[in-house]
C-alpha cells in the first residue's frame, strides 16, 4: 500500500498525510464557531451548526462570544473618551 504516507502504530504521527475530506471538515467545525463568535454573527453560527450536525460550533461560539462583546463595549468607551 504505497499512498505516499508513512504508516505507524500511532495515528497521531500521520498528521502530515492527506486525510479524507470528511475528517478535515469535522476538524473545522469548532473553528467555525470560534470565527462566528469573534464576529458576533449568529447567522454564521446557525449555518455552522446545520453543516456540522452537532454542537461543536456552538461550543466554540460560546467560548469567544462573551470576550468579543466585552471588547466591543470597551473599545467603544475608549474611542469616546479619547475623541470627546
């Protein structure tokens, strides 16, 4: 079986090999939630949840969303205090 990848007993050593597309998409679901949360974008979270078929994007979203909202409010207050 010569597919260009080194085969080992430890599956974590094969990270450099090409994986099936489904495995790569599955790894992106939490990251989609992180991106949606950092942009505070609920429609993007809804799309990521439907695409993933699980709640991994929601976990990523809930991790980042509170910090993103806090930073938006803090930045607005900072801009207002500097210029006015």
